[in-house]
C-alpha cells in the first residue's frame, strides 16, 4: 500500500510539473539556446554599426508581458541610426525610450558587427559569423525548465 502511495505521489508530482507552466525568456542562435525564468531581465546588445562603423548599444527590458526597447546610445549619425537624441555626454548620443516590441524579436548580425549580448550583465552570446539571434518570451512546462529543455 505504501509503495502504491509513493508511486501515485511521484506520478502526480510529475504530471503537475509537466502541466504547470512558467514564463521564460529564450535566446537562441539556432544552435545554442539560453533560457531565463521570467521576472525582469535587462538585455544589452553592443555592436559595431555595419555602415557607419561606429559603436551602438541598445538596451531591452524583458518581463512576462514581453520585450521593451528602453534605451539606445550611439556615436555617429546616418544609415538608420536615430537623428534625435535626449542627451550628449561627450562621447555618446543617448535616448531613453519605452517601446513595446512584442513577445519575439530577431537581430541579424554579421562578423563585422562584433556583437556582444549580455543578460543582467552576464555574457549570453557573441556571434562572430552571420547569425540570426532570436529573443522570445514564452511559456514552458516547469518540468522542461528544470531539465534544461525549454
């Protein structure tokens, strides 16, 4: 009787874990995948602009409602870089924003971008070849989160 109860309890825990879901941030380059349980995360994307060849830093905020662009700083104008800014600090033009981007966002990087992507200040990706980086906010079963499969 006791073994049956333990088996049933284990089965119920497994069932609940596989059905219960939690929001996650998934960042992938198609080969590797980084998964972060949602709370609130800050993503920093640093790269060399492919036309202007100047540094650009974009900042995103991610939470359960989606992905938001919250800031950008750059060193030059032209070729798709903003023309309006809020502050010039002597080195960077800066703009603070709060624009909802949805639950997914793709960035295409080429080698000369020398991109570095950090999440909460920790390195996540540094693509050095033609790479599509995908950011997604999605739900994932707790069991898959625990075993690193989501």
